[in-house]
C-alpha cells in the first residue's frame, strides 16, 4: 500500500470515530457554553434526539430547565411541556422555540388546549425564558415555578416543521417518534 493510501485510510477511520463519538452524546457528558448554569439532573429522552437538564429547588418549587434537541434546522420548531392533567399532549403547558422571520430565535409559552400551538400564559409562572440555535441544536432555557408538591409530572417534547412563523403539524404516523415523545419525570431525581 502506498503512503498516500495509508494516510487516506487513517483519515477515514479517524473521521468515523469522531462522528461516532459525537452521535453517542448523553446528557451527562454535555457541557453548556454561553455562561449557562450547570444542571444537577438530566435525562436522555428516548426519542427525537432530545435531552432535558434541570435543577429543582424544593423550598421554592422552582425548576430551572434546559431542553435540547439535536439535528434540527431553522425551518423547524421544538417544544418541551409538562402536562398536569395526564399522559397526553392536550392540556400540556408548553415552552416553544423556533426561528422567526427576522432571523431571531423566538421562545414563548403555549397552553395546548387543542392541536394548534398558540402563544399564551401557562397554569404556572415561567421566567428567564430564552432559546438558542447553534450547530444544528436548538435549546430552550427557563425557570418554572410549579405548584407545591408537583414533583412527579408527565413531560411531552416535540419537533416539527414551520409554516412561515407558525409551528406546523408534527408527524402523526402510528410509528412516528413524535407519537412516543412522552414520559414521566421525577424532579427530585
């Protein structure tokens, strides 16, 4: 084998290892940039290349969250929600983010009373709501003030296409990952 071919082969192997490592990311191995706080708890969500990080202060019922979704683009929206009413999308109290027509990442709250996503107030207070997009990853950051004792919740997370400045319908096929993006979350873990 020529030296040039060996160098090419070595480069290919090194590149594939780097790609494999980047796709094997977990929430525990992630480090936030941009002077974000560190989070004591995290969960690798089972579908949609998503992760939740949080700090829960039981004395104030406040939870600081960071929801991350990998492999997205500026033509898509993301959301993370708590549903105090049960294991379903309707009734969820959602945080939503997407790029708006002026090129800025827009983060807002949306109570889901139906299948449309519209801005509105949630059933609990939300502060410090921001979102970022970099390197094909969109993240939502917020502080939630939950009712006393609300430590076991149903979480729902989604992503889908944008229709202009409005979140469009996500995939609803019977095998779609979007239809499995719900789980229990114990904030005390």
